[in-house]
């Protein structure tokens, strides 16, 4: 099947980017610029304009009757088709005009749009649980009311300010957090970093004598995109606090790993045959980041 023009252009760009790929997680002394911290390319698609339109790249009028130009689906920038190459040299800055929700949106887009490392929904849920839910028996294992979870999700997607303190059932809050993580198009342990992290995890798991070198696993986490790394760090330290209260909440490292492994890690769709083989390593990795969070992320 022939690719559409916009799809072909994006494929070519992806090929060019892959040849210069580097580990994603920026060092601590990186620039505070959003473009530097969260590099993102435009997502142009061919577009038909029903009103007069000028190119945001060159400033000239966009002529034609249909499929006249291209529009970025992330920031709304409009360009001539022949301005594509020039426009792709610039960083994309997502806008809430184009990104109309929070759930189901990739972490880098949210981080760049909100100019913060941790999405509000994640921060809000974790702060609420740490305030009043760490000792609740079965925390994260039990599910909250589906209708209430959907109500909270809709509020975040609509950009409303959400006060989670009015929802007294901690299981509702944990269900919102798990739903957000589950709906990410690229999981927290991103597809690009997945193999490197599993390789390091296998190295740790295979050590029979002596102490594991946790720096091996910590180094593999540097392959995560910055937004993914920071949310994994934030979540791991939170779950470490949950684990510290396991005598009350009955949530051991094994129980927490059972809940979060399929949420945090997914093999790429082209690697479905590896799912069963990888599962034990995935669980071991999640247990490691929970039990060794202070070592791996400090």
C-alpha cells in the first residue's frame, strides 16, 4: 500500500533521526530550556484549508483548492509542503489548543506543554496517597469505583482543577494513576529503552555470588527519554514508601510488582512473541526499582 505524502515525509525524518540517536536522559546541568530538555519534532499532516491561510514558516500565502499545505498535529503550525524541511529543523512546542486531553498523550508532549517533569495527574495522585493512603490494606491492588474514576479522568482531560481530597476512597485515586500510566502510547519504560534495561536487569539477576553492581541498572535507565526517567524515579520512590508500610498495607515488593509490571513495561507490538520470555525479567526489574529506589535514583 502506498504511503500518504505526510506519512512518507515523517518516515524519512524518522530514518534520519535514528542514525544520530543518543541516550535520551539529559545530564543534571542541562539547559533549563524546554526545547533542550524535551526535544520534540513537529507531526505534520497534509491539510485542506477552508479559509485564506498563510505559511507560518515563510509568511507567504498558501495557494490551492485542497490539500494545500501541512499542519502540525501537536502545535498547530501551518506550512507549505515545500517548507517542510525547513520547518522540521525547529522544535515543536505543544499547545493545549491542539492537545485537548491528558490521558493517552505521550509523556514528552505533556512535559513540554506543562513545562514540568511530572504530569499534574501523577503528582496529585501520589501526593494524595502519601497523605492518607500509605497504610490502607491492599493499596494499589484494589480498584476504585469505575464511574468515579471516569469522572476524575474527564476533569483532567478538560483542563479543570481537580481537588482529590474530596474523594475519600484511596482506591479511586490509585485507579486514576494506574489508568493514566496504562493509557500512555509509549509506556514509562519506553520501547526505545526496553531492551537495554532488560539486558541490565538480566545481568543483575544472574549474579550468583557477591553484591550486585546496581550502577549497571542505573546506567541503563539513562536510555529513557527525560520525561519517562523522571516519572519512573518519582513513582519508584513513592512505591518504596508504600513498601515501607507493608506490615500494615499488606503490599510486599512482589505484590506491587505484580500490579505495576504490565502498567510500566510493554514489549513493542512487533515483539509479542517475547512477552512470555520477558515477563520474569520485567517483574524482577519492577521489584528492583521499588526496593532499591534510593540507590538507583540518587
